[in-house]
């Protein structure tokens, strides 16, 4: 909680690049105005009707009041602060003002599959031993190794074993291969649980029955892991990870905003293709290691695309940090991912992503409206004051009134 508070405080202190531009405008605005006021005073004193000193003072003071740059100073912070406030109401923590501005330029979204598009809590749907073996033995063997892993697949396999009241043997020499699987010694035998692609690389022969069943399950969108004992396949375990309820509507809304998608996953190609097809995602990159995901982020940059990366795991942290905008899922995500990201979606609802992008575009529009309002009102009344046509109440309106208009326009962002 204290980290989130610190992040929010930092966000409020940050300045958007346009804000810096507005500050620069304000900095030369003041000397110019003082000069105009002095000129007005001198011209009215010299050439004005009697009492010329009186007219000179009143008109010069009107110029000063009108030109007070309050409204201009408020124009951008008002839009940015209310924009971030609206984000907070939606459960979206935007880390700084610059992020809010950059969000509007995003054209591509890179999405991690597990835990972002899906619930991230897979469950075992099928245990398929090779002939001569029992499903219970296969599951017990896999769960013994997985008990030492923190991967969601591991938790699912251990949970399935516990449901069946299986006794798990102790594991030694446990080793996790990121994006590949796990290896450990159970009894005096080496057990491997993980992806077929990784096994093939290690030279393990996978028999025809296993391959066929595995391909069928993957084509239906299931994740399949193989269990291998001392280099001999024992069978396979199929898992499914439900697509989050918010995923489909979020993707439709993002399509509506004209954005392109690419799904990145460590899962196999056929499983990934099936999920992407169901979700109408244009591009898929499968069988990736955490490092490959980072490479995809760099590729997007090279192609001149402005990509946001959406992820939740420690694995995703480098990609989250390097992407133009990193969106981290807050509720189920890891601290590391939240720290590396630019935007944290606190309630894990993917629909917040299109809403945040829309919010950024609206904030941008309000910001320029505010600058236009502030400068426009000031310019009109300044012209009137120099020529002696502005009364004192007009001057006050041009000052306070412009500030109030800018504030009012900014507050519109808080509406749904
Ligand atoms: P990840 O990049 O973590 O999503 O993992 C990619 C793939 O590696 C998964 O789809 C599994 O096939 C395999 N894998 C990773 N960790 C494990 C594990 N603990 N148990 C079994 N398979 C795993």
C-alpha cells in the first residue's frame, strides 16, 4: 500500500512535456505583459483625454489584471491532474503526466497470454499416460517435481494430485527452465515436466501416440506438458486456463480505437493460435522465452510503431520497462511488474486499457482547449484594455473568469 501511495504522489508531482512548454510560454508572457502595461500607461498619459493620468492608471491596471497568467498556468495541470484523478476512479494508476500524454499515441498492443488474457490459474483437464501406466502414477510423478515450482502450471498439477489424495515423493536437485519446464530427481530417477519443444532440443524421443494426442489437445487450445522419466516419456498432462471475462469486450473496444494487437506467449504455437483466433487477435508469437518478449518490444520500436506491453509476471518486467507504455495487472501481478510498468490496472480488468487510452486522448483535447481558452480570452480583453475599451469588471472576468472556465473544462474529465 505504501508503495502505491508513493507512486501516486510521484505521479502528481511529475510534469507533462506540454506542461513544460506552457511554463515556458508563461515565463516570457509576464515580461511582455508588463511592457504592454507600461506602454499603455505612457500612451494614455501622453495622448489620452483629460484626466489623462487617471485614464493611464486605470487602463494600465486593467492590462495587468487581464494578463495575469493564472489561467494559462492552470490550463495543463488542470487537465493532467483531473485526467489522472479520473484514472484513479477507474482503478488505474498512471505513474506520471508524461505517460498520460504518451498513451494517446499508442498504435499497437503487445499482450502476454497467461495471466493477462487468461485468468492465470490453469487447471488440469486430462492426464494421459502411455499404455501400461496409470494416470495416478503419472500425475504423482509430475506433481512431486512441480511441488518445488512456483509456476501456475505447477500449482495446477499439484492441486490435481492433492484432489486425488496422491502421496508426493520428495524431490532433489530441482531446477526450473524458464519457458521450458522443470527438472528434478525423484528417488534416483530424473523427472522432467514441460514443453515438447524443449524436450526435442534435449534429444528426447517422443512416441507417435503422445505426439498425436498432444497435437489434438493443443489444436483445441489446451496447454500440454509432457512427463519424462530418465529420458523416457510417461505421458502427458493437458491444462486449460480460462479466458478472463473482461478480455473479449476489451479487445473489441481496442479494435474500435484502431489499435493492432500481437499476442506473445511461451505456450506452443497451436495452443496460442487457437486462443488468438477465438479472441480475434491479428498477430501471434509463440514459444517465446522471457528474453524473446523483450526482443519483440525492440522490433516494434525499430519498425517505428508505438507499442504498449501488457503483462503481469516477473518475466514481463523487462518488456514492461522498455515498451513505450507498460501496463501491469495489479491484483494478480507481481511487485516487480508493477514497478517496471507505467500504468497499473489495479483490478485486473482489461477493459480499463481502452478506457485509459480514451482518457488520455480526452485529456489531450481538454489540455489544448484550456490553453486556447486561456490565451484567447486574454488576447481579446488585452486588445480592448490597451484601447481603453475594457472596464474593470471585464478585466476581472478575463482573469478570474478565464481561470474558472479552465478549471470547469478540466473537471469535465471526471465525468464518465
Ligand atoms: P511461460 O513462459 O512461463 O508461460 O512457460 C512457457 C511454457 O513452458 C509453458 O506453456 C509450459 O509448457 C512450460 N513450462 C514452464 N514452466 C513449467 C512448469 N513449472 N511445469 C511445466 N511446464 C512448464
